[in-house]
C-alpha cells in the first residue's frame, strides 16, 4: 500500500513592481500634468520598431482604457498598456537632461540588448 504525500508548499515570491518612477521622472510628469497635459494621462507601451525589434511608446490619453494597468508612484499616475506588461516588469522610468537633449529614459531589467543607436531593444 503506497500513499503519495503532497509536495511541500513553497511560499510565493513577491513580484517586482510593474514600473517605478525616478524622482526626476515624477517631477517632470507632475509639471506636464499641471500644464499642457492637464486632465490627461501618459500611457506607456511597447511597439515593434527599430533594428532590435521593440521600442518604448509614450502616448497621451484622456482616460484609462480597458487594457491599461494603472501605476502610481511618488504621487504620480501613469498607465501601462497591458500588452507591454511582461516587457516592462521591474522597469524604472527616469527623466534625463543632457547638453543637447532631454527626455524620458527606461532602465529595464528585461532587456537583453539594444541597437547601436539606442532607439530599440530586445528581450
């Protein structure tokens, strides 16, 4: 007579946040939300583009859609296109000002590589 024992239950591992905002990104978004984009939200997605295959897509929308995840960090809310969620888990969005340019940047732990010009990435 043999009995099968239930396998031990492993504790669930906490998932990293979908996205986080740096202080600079949160401050820049606050300014945009209060001025030119008042009443709108920034939607972050991923689309097929560039020589590495994927690029970040930032779009202003009037309201969250049925396929959007809401992320609130440092008092600022952004939307993440649900189709992009798996590509963005753990990503930190920053805002950088350089001598000749300024813009949002992404530190994505899922990226496996980028193209030479930095416009696209692959996972």
